C-alpha cells in the first residue's frame, strides 16, 4: 500500500479493467493534468504522477514491499493489475509544486519506517531533523488518512493534508492524523525539488504497445490456465467413470457372477465421463434387462440398489 493524502478528487473508485488506460492517460496529457493516479489491487499499489500533462513518474510496490518498480516497468505492472481485474483507480489533482513533493517522497530513502506513534518520541525526531539540517518528508498515516510534512535543511516547508492541493503552513491539532488510533510514522530522506530531473515518460515512449503487449500476454496465460483446467477436469471425470465402472463390476460379480461383469461393461457404454443422471438411469434399465437372462428379479433389484447407493455415496 502506498500512503498518500488525497488531493482534490477528479475520479474515484474507477475499475481500470473497463477502460483503455493509455487512451485515458492521453486525455490527461492533452488536458495538461497535474496530480496523481492511485491504483490499489490485491497484488499491490501503483502511483502515476502528472505535472502539466507530462507523466513525470510512476512507481509500483507489491503488498509485502519485496518488489519495487519504477518508470516503464511500473507502468507495465500497473497495466497488468488493471487488466487482471480487482484493481481500484482514484485520480486526484494537486498543484505543480506539490506534485514535485510527492515525486520526492515516492523516490526517497527510508530513515524510519512503520514506527508506531504510541511508542515513538516524535519530539526527539523533530529536534533531530532541525539540528541535523535534514531534507526529509515525515509521513504520518493510518489505513484511511495520511499527512505529509516536508522539511528543507531542517526547516518545515509545510503540510500536505487530506483533500488539499497546496502545502499548508499549519495543522489543526484536534484533527491531526497523529492522534488517531494505530497511527504510524515514516521518515524519508528526499532530494530538493531543484535537484529532481523530470522526464516525460509519455513523451519519450508510446504506452499503447506496452498496454497491448501486456494484454496479449495475460490473455495467452489465461487461455493456457483454462486449457490446463479443462484437461484436469476431463482427467478427473474419466478417473471417476473408471472407478464407478470398476465398483459396479465387483458388485455384479458378487450378485450374478462373471456374466454380470460382462453385462455391466456392455451396459456402461452409454455412460459418458460426466456420469449424467439420464445416462445412469439408462444404464440401470439396460443392466436389469440383460441380467434377467441369468438371475431372478429380486437378486437383480438388490444388485441395482447397491450400485445406486455406492454411486450416490461417492
């Protein structure tokens, strides 16, 4: 999960599997969009940053944080989780300066990570940031809310609160995320915005082929899985049919001898691998007719009832 404050909502709770992402991102480019796209999926989370229509950064982090992808690798992964389904897309607008702050955060280096605020000395940490002249971002978050505090060489630049598009110079202590149950803290060393070199990822490459290639590979993999599942199902059905036939032959042998075994094999030819009800009923009728050549009706009915019980119990 990538914890970021929500900016000004543009679109929320969109299913990206239902849209052509390169086309949608092309519209954001044409509209000189500034903000970010946030993708959440069972596999992990991704963020794509736009500044004045330029796609300046993308990142994907899986749920256990063992995989961290950036640039086109991240875009391809975001396309993948979107096509697979189950992802949720939210789009938020921000100011151009704040997008640079988010860019710095996403590519920052952790100094503290997942610190539980209930047992963490925040005041000492803030004093250290000031005394050491650190350029960092302090992220305070719960599952539902996040606040970012940016520092430049030890001096607080401002707060990025939920629902805002600009840095704020103050925070309302009564509504502070830090006061919420389960609040955590990350501290990341970041680069100054003047040091960030921006590249327009959509300007230097066409995302359409990445989308189409990813879609093609996923469809091929899905087709292979479906074929393998069908083969496995067919094998299981045939194995069940053979077990049923073997059981019926034993029962027939016990009741009416070798002749009964032969007639079971003959009558069972009408039964397919899926052992449909109508086929089984026809088998029982045919077997009764054939068995009358060597056995009386009571013995035949006892045999058939035992077969039906064994079949229904399996």
